[in-house]
């Protein structure tokens, strides 16, 4: 057997080579004989823990400090069950925490394995309490069980192959404050002293702020800065108790008077992230502290039953930071900072833009809240004019604004134009001895006239001179216009003109002179109160004070304005100029005469009627006369539309001629003149203008004619038309084949050719539909064909006979005398029997004369027969008319009976019955029969 180890000592890797090995440790040779006594068993500890390292976590970036978790790494000789515990470092080494309570861990393996194991400890005991700062013992031990180990399961010494215990010292300080940064409290309104720091554990943080010059002198009655846990410094009394620890703070040398902190800040903060605490520079009572370098102490605690009793209470045990950090927190407010006061005034107008006008605004910014006083002085600062703000609190770090609205002093008087000084004083209310002051100059010029512009009075461009301007304040204004050629004296001593006249009015003064040197009186003056800060337009129509138009020329003007305030001030602007008046002649820029175009329902022809719309525009206001004249030489007045009516300039005017003369009647149709004459209104000028157009006039029209033929499938024939005025209308319908000469006379004469008339009064300018059912005066259906008709009309109701439709007064007729044709196209009878019965009769009946006429209507081609019987049934007459064409083609069968019987003898008086029969001979077998009574009295 050979034994080889790679390590000297009780632990290491051992390789054993044997032909036979037994768990008892005895070795036998191949014969089973125990070797000689020189051969001894070898005891080897093959489970061990080695290469142990322990390291804390580092917290902080500026100053890193050790904190939990505390990390352990180690190596095992082979896979084993691992035990890691935390014990007290002093006897009896009480176990505080089982970090690894017997967990399987990986060994190094073979050959030459280098596997590491790692575990960590959070600095807490078995119950989760944070352990106080100190040294602790970490114990590492491993155990393994295999076929070569003795394992009884009873007793610690027989529990497999257990390694020797290996220990490491672990130093912990669980609660620390690091990465402390301090930002001083400066003079800004929102400035705060800021502490930025990092905690290794979530804890309650205490920051005690002491007066400048504080030092900490340790004694038996307090805690030192390096031993915060010491209960000697715990306060005594009733909650709340501040500070949490007493560090023996004194002002001046040790042994001097004790000093309490001015402010104690207590806050709960989280761990391992940068946290901040603020101080607003006030003490416990809320009073601001003076500037200086204040001393602060920062420390922290967290609850733990492993900690130290606080104020001798067994129920309040804490773990403290071991060392309280101290430092300085500067308070550097200084004086209240004031930015430069920025005065601004209102700006009015653009040509030019004028400033120095109320309200006046003063903007400034304070570094912190302060009591502000703002006053207005004269330019030298010797005389107080206005107190705008008197010791009022204004916010810091904010743009404050004070306004001087009306430009008045403390007595209510409006100040004069000039330069003024604004003074701003700021006092820290907590530190009244800190006073800041700043001043600024600004101009005041409240009464101004700007944006002055004048448009001339020009023919075709404007009927008025327009003066546009803008005032900085409401003011009394006088606009004086002087004769052409006047001169404005260029001297401030003569401005404003008529300064003694209040408010300004018509002004004759040495400021405006005639070409010969005399004082020029104004042609016209416009005066009154005008609003401020609005565009104002004054209009002059070129008339003098008497209302007459002034001659063309170049006129001068002055514009003066006086305030409405107390005291009164004239506007400082010297406003004067020239006005051009150049009317020239009156011109009709537009002149049109448009007739009325009625709505047409049936025709696309263009027709024009009265009324006539006369539209026109003029270059200036004028007196207008419009007349309608005939075309005689010389022309005679037919109608005066307007006479001397005043019409404004540059506006489209409209007058209407209704088509009647001055007597209210319609004049004859023909051509007429529309003449408009324009003259100047109230002027010594003579510059009239005339415009004239010729129009065609025909007031009485029958138009928009449309014809609907009489058809079997569409009902009666319809004549649709319109009349221009309410008229009596006569429609005469003539037999087919009738012709008319140029004078409108029919051939055959009307007594023979006229078959229907329609007479009636018809309304104006609306569609009229007159219908004809295709019957004649005897109400008998006419045959198919084109029937001529003639339409005449008159506004004179007596010009046409109501019954006959004959014209009684040709001179009163409309010139439109329409002649056209109305087609009758039945082609067949829709109701043959009804047409046969209704249109078969005799007339006259009773027969009072020598004869009566029978009309027999055959609705189709047929044989026609008639028999006449007495009341007793005796045959009187038997008449066979043979085969006849349809009545709608050839008309009805007409037979004149002269009261003779079949033998040619006169019949007696009495009642007779005519039996009329038609027998269809083409296209059917219809037989129609009717009986008509004939009375011979």
C-alpha cells in the first residue's frame, strides 16, 4: 500500500493505493494473515473547509463604509453538508445566528477542483434584530458521510466525517451615515439649507443645528460625539424631548454655558439611496436666524432588541450610529436682492408710436419675501409725487409688478409732462436692519396725438375729407379748417392756437394767417369730446359753416386737444397740415336700366316687361332728377320718377319705373328715353351731369304660350299662357281648315267657321290654363283635325264683350294677338256607346220651326239607320244612311227632317220616337241603338 498527500497537516487531499482495505482500518495480506507489528492503520480527515474569505458590502461613493451583507467565500475538499454560524467573540461564544444551518455545498472535485462557495450575513440575529457594532465570530464546519465513515446517528462525535471548526472574526458597524454634502442657505426666496447623505440602514435621522461658535465638551452628564450609544446623554423628562442626545454643547470655551440646538430635524429615511433634509433657516419658534456659520450634528438610530436601552427603558432599545458627524451649515442671506426696476409705459399708435402714457408699470424681482415701499419723485428726487406702495409684503423669486394707473399725485392732481424717478425700498421683515434700495428714471407725457392721416376729397374717389387720429386720453378736440392759402406760423410761442379757449373751439389767432398777413378765420370747425386710445375719424364733406360746398383748393387745418383732467393740459403734439379738395364734375360712374324678366313656364323665349329698375351711382352727393320721355322732337315728359332727390356718393342707387305715365295709365308701346340729371347740392358750383338710355316698352303682353293637343288618352286640349297685367281675355276656336288674312279675319267668315269661344278675366304673371273639351257650340264632338284659335286681351274690361268675345275697342287691345292651331287627335272612341248616345240628338227640340236637324255620331265605320215612330208605334219615317266613316274622321251624320212622313205628307202634332241604330261594318260586330224623343207642339 502506498499513501500520497498533497498537504502537510491535518487536512489535505490523500490518495491511498491498497490491494484490500476494510472499514476497520486493519490490513491483511493476500493469505489473510495480519502483517507484522510494523504495519499501522492511518487515520485521515478527508472533509475540511479551507481558503475562507470574509468581506463586507461597501456603501457610499465619496466615503465608502462597510455594511451588510457581510459576504463569506470558502472551499470544501469535497461535497459536504455545511454549517456557518455567528457567535459572540468572547466566551462562552454564544451562538447568535445560523447563517447556513446544514445545507449541501459543492466540493472542489477531482482532479484539482477550484470551486468556491459563497454565503452572506445581513448583520441580524436569529430573531431579525440588528446587532450592535462590534466584533463577532463566524464559525465554518463541514460534515460528510460515506461507506468509510463511522456513523451511528447518535452523538456529535459520531456524526460522520466532520471537519475541524474554522473561525473568522467579523467586525460590523450596521448603522452609518456617509456621503454627507451640505448646501448653504443663501439669499433666495426659496433658498434652503440642504443636507444630502446616505444611510447603510433605514433609520431615524437626527440633525441638531447649534449657534455659530458652538463646541462640544464631554463630561459625565452627556454623550460624546464618538460614543453616541452612551446612555449618559439620554434626555430626561416628558416627550417630546429634543435633542435626542446631549453632546455637551457650549458657547465659547468648555465650562461655559450650555446651549441647546436652535433647530432639531427628525426624519425617517430609507437606506442605500441618497436622501436629503432641509432647513429653512428658522429656529424652533419659527423665527429666522441671523447670517452665520451654524454648527450641525447628524446621527441616527434604529429599533433593535439587541441595541442599547434608551432613557433606561427596556422596551425601547436602539442601535445608534457610533459616531455623530458634525459640520458647518452657512446661512448667507445678506440684503434682500432687488433686480433693477424696469419702468414701462403704455404705447399708443404706430405712426409714430408714442410712449410715456399711463398706466406706468414697474417690474422687479426680489430674492426673497420682503416689505416693499415704492415712491415716485421728481427727476431730482427732492419732491415726493406719489406713494404707490407703502410697506407691503411682496413675494420673492417672482416678477412683481406695481402700477401707477392714472398719473396723479398724492393729492389727486394729474402730473405734468417730464422725467420722474421711481424709488424701490425692500426690507427683510425678519431682519429690519437689512434694507435694499434701487431707483430708475422714466418719462411722463400723458397727453398725445398720434397716427394722424388725412385723405383728400377727390372726384370719383371720396365725397369726404377724412381725418384719422388717435388720442392717448379722452380729450376735448378742435379741428379747424382754414381757407386755401392760409399759413401756419411755425413757432412754439403761438401753439396751441387760442390757448385761452377751453375747451378748444373755432379759433382765429395769430397762429394761422392769410396770405396777406391777417388772422384767418376757419371755414368750418369740428369740436367735441373724443375717446382715448381708439382710432377716431372726422369727416368733412367740403362744405363751409353755411352748408355750401367750398371751391376746389388746398386748405390748411390745425388739430388741438385739451385734457379733461384737473389741471387741464394741452396735447404736446403740434398737429397741422393740408387738405386737398378737388371734386371736378359730377360723374355717373354707373347708369343702367333693366326691365323685369318674368318667370316662364312653357317658353324659352326672352321677354322683358315693366317695371324698369334704374340703377346708378355718382362720384359725389348730388340732387338727382329722373324722368321718362317719349321720342318725339322735342321729347315730352311721360313720367317723373324722382325730382331733386339727394343721393349719396359712391353707393349704388335704385329707382323704379312701374311702366305707367304720370296719370297712372300705360302709355303706348314703343321706345322711350330714361334721362337722369345730377346737380351739386347747396353749392355755388355748376358742375351737373346727365345720363340717358333708350328702352323698348310694351306693357301689355300675352306670352309664354303652350298648346296641349286634345287626345283620346290625355283629356281635353289646353292653352297655357300668361298676361303681363290683369286682362280680360277672349279665345276663339275656329273649324279645321279656316285661314286668316293679315288683318286676322277668318275665311270662311266667323259666322260659319267659329265653333267655340272662351272669355274671362285672367290674373297677371301667373300660368293660365284654359281647356277645350273638343265640342262645338252644340256640345257635339268635333272631328279630328287642327283647329285654329285666336287670343286677344285688354286691361280695359269693356274692350271685349263678355258673351261673344268680340272686340269692342281695338285701340285698348294688347299688341299680342296670338293665332295658332290646337290639334284634335282622337283616332278612336274610348267609350263608343257613351259617345254614340251623348253625341246623337236633334235640334231644335221641341220642333217649333219648319224642320229639325238630326246629328248621328258613329263612333266607328258602320251602317246608320233611323226610324221614326208615333207614340202608338206606327212607323212614320224609315231612313237608311248607308255605310259611313267614323265621326271623328268625317264628322257626324246630319239629316234635316222637315216634319214629313215616308209618303211626303206633313205629320201631326205630338210626341214621336226616333230609333237610331249603327251597325259596325269593320273590325267588329258591335250594334248600338238609342231612342230619342221628338216633340212637335
